[in-house]
């Protein structure tokens, strides 16, 4: 099978899964007649417009971060290209893999040296994990725990809570490892990781861990020369990107559901994204649609409206990147001058 055919198969699988789950979830509650009853008034179109602005904010934040961490070696055009390729990769791979791991390859293809690309990749990964680790406790300060997970089905809510805390624990632990590795004792962290992955059950991953340990040491050397202003800009860009991602649902809710609890919706969106960070399907296909309907069913009473918002949300946060990413694939074969 040719590489081109494999790429199209990887694209087709998540699309088929997502569409199939959407049909399964809504076939009993949705028909053309009820769709005609939905009022796409000026407020609804404004909500869609605000959601598109959130999409722009998400990508602008990521591109700004790549450019800042590269020391302006990447142009704005190259930074945006890397951003969209990472988003595309996230769409066609399981969310536990995502596009971050491939960003170093994309940056190298866009002219950055391998060492600098690895440093930027690990730093962006650390900033992402750090932001999520910090935003979750802030969320619990603003929203009562019972409201955040209390959406009617107690058994399901219990299972989702367990999944949420498991994923959050992994993210927090990984953030700690990256912080220690990048800023405190990179050589020691590598030795500990290699020793842990020498155990019989996980020994097959030892070579990959040794390589990751070398990358952490290389990155730590690169980061020592970064001024503090770089960190302020990079964390600000990270916050802009993630908050824009979260607020996409708020924009759609504002457009279609007048009087919706926007703070609760934002908190639940944060919980949704935490859960979606470790899903086995490409881009979280299937899981995203299902989790969305469960988390927002008590906020959006109409099954038709919840379907429209869920589909718009997935178009803006998933299918859009598949469409944009396909034309960018040929750019991976072009090598730029190293900078």
C-alpha cells in the first residue's frame, strides 16, 4: 500500500467513527422537521462567528508560542504551518499520541535544527501540561464539585470522575517529571526513568526512554540561555490557545441557548478536554461526541439543539483541521535551510 493511500485511510477512519457515533446518538431525537424549528437568528450567527474567533485565537496562540520559543528563527508563516500540521496529526492519531510528539519533525522540516526543534517540542509539551495542571484546581474554586460532574446519571458521573482524576493524575505527574528534567536535574531524571523502564514488564520501551532522556538533557542546556521574558510570552501564548479552545463551546452556547450557565459550561469543557487527552480513537472520534452529549445534556434541554452545537463544536475543533491539514502534507517533503 502506498503512503498516500495509508494517509487517506488514517483520515477516513476517524471521520467514519465520528459520523457513525453522531448518527447513533441522535437518530431517535432528530429529524428534518425539528431542524426547521431551530431559529438561526442573528444571535446564533454571532455565536458561530465568536466560535470562529476562538478557533483563530487557538491557532494564533500556538503559532506565537512556536515562534517565541524558536527565538524568532521560525517565521510567522512557518510557525502557523507547524501549528496546523500538529493539529492535523492530532486528528489522525490517538489523543494520547497527539501532534506534539511530531512537532519536532515539522519544525526541522521548516528549517530549525534538530536540537532546537527537540527543545521547543519538549518545552511546549511542558507548558501544555503545566497549564492544565494549574487550570483544574482554579476550576474547582469557581464551580462546586457536584455541579461540575452532577448531570443526572450518577453511575456514569462516577465513572467519568474516576477517568478524569486518573488522567489528571498522569498529567500532573508528567508535568513534575518534565519540570525536574528540564530545570532541576536532567541527568538524574534520565537515570531514574531508564532504571524504572528496565523492569521486565515495560523493558521494551527502554530504548525510547533512553532517547527521551537524551532529549531532555539537550533541551535543559538550550533552556538555560532563555531570558525570563520568553517564559512570560510562551505561557501567555499557551493560555491564549487553551482558553480559546475551551471558550468555543461558550460562544456556541451563547448563540443558541440564551441564559445558559456559561461558567459551568466552561468548567465542564475543561473536564471534557482532560478526559479526551487519553482516548484510543484518532482525534477522540466517537468519544468526543458521546462525552459532549452527556456533559451538556442538562444545560441544553433540546436534543436537536445539542446535536447542532455538538456538530458545530466538532467541525470547529476537529474536522476543520482535517480539511486544512491535507493540502499541507506535501510541504513535509520540502526541506528548508537550517536556522
